[in-house]
C-alpha cells in the first residue's frame, strides 16, 4: 500500500501483479474503499487478475473507513473523483489502462471514458449503479443518511448545507440513467465495455441492459451471474477473456 499527494488531495492506493495496467474501482458508493474486496465484493478482483495484469486500486476521496482525503468539490463531484483516478495513473507513469468497476464504479467508468477516451482501453462494469425512474432520490437519500453525517463528524469546517449541495449536484442535477453521461454519449462510445448486470435498488437491471444495448461495442454477461455462487467463476472467466481480447499489443 502507498500514498500519493497532489495539491490538497491525498490518495491511498495499492498495487498487485504485473502486466498491462488494470485500474479497479471498488464498490460501496461514496464509502468505496479497498476493504470492499474482503467484505461485500462478489469476488476479490485484485487477487483474481493480478496474475495477468498490473492491478491498481484506491480508497475513494473522503470515504469513511478509507485513507484518501481532499476538498469537497461541491460544484464538480463526479469530476473531482475522475481527477483523482487520472492523477493516480499519472503518478504511476501509466498512459493507457483498462478499468473495471463495481457499483459506483459504473458511473465512474463512463466518466473516465468521457474525460480520457484516448487512455481508457476497455471498461468492465460489474453490478453498475444507475437511476430508477420510480426512485430518483435513492442515492441522495442514502448518502444524506449514511455518508454525510460521518463526513461532517470528521470535518467540522463543512456545513450540512454544503453536503446537501454536493449530493444534489451529484445525484439530483442529472438524475437520469447513469448520472455521468447521456444516452447519446453511450450510443456514440467506441470504447469496448463488458457489463455484468445486477438487479437491486441501487444497481437496476434495466439501466445496465439499456447501456449494453446502446453502446456499439458492448458485451454482456449471463444473468444472474452472482447467484448461485457457482456462477461467479464463469463470470470471472468471461472478464478474463474480454480483457485478453482487447489488451493492446506490447
């Protein structure tokens, strides 16, 4: 495990394995940390892929239980995290990379593709987060109850109104689809993506499948792929095959 700093931002990350770089984004919403891999993850992605790839993962900025920190960028919540992810790759001297993300990693991946299409070779979106039309405020409400109070307790200089505006800009300003990009963007996206759908409140099957149908270079896993547990190795094999198929030549 290691740290790097850029301005007022401090990011805690770890690496495992060698080969073409694979950035792995843990799930857990705004409390996304490296602990995800040993707690609620369907599989330990660092362990599964380190034999073939240089795996890199980090705690999300300001996640409870994590060791990454930085300013609360109220007016650009999604892009502040993309800044950290791209800065980590810069710090490690990595130009092009693959990216796999769980849960909130789905919107993060779409944003990385939008921000740096020349750098992101492929994306793997596992149980991606998305917005349900019947429950647009799900993520705002959950974070106001869970992430917000813990963050405020650690940062007395931040007010509840600032957290409210941050979460409003993140989840209410563009509350549709995958939060970070439009359907038109996905329809025009030329980056290969593999989508492994889920079907719980925060990971709607309909949004995952709509993304897969819109993206011209999308592939999709079997569904369900997490239950029974005997199916998870099959999903992992599919991810391996997808990554190998799109890995740039040395």
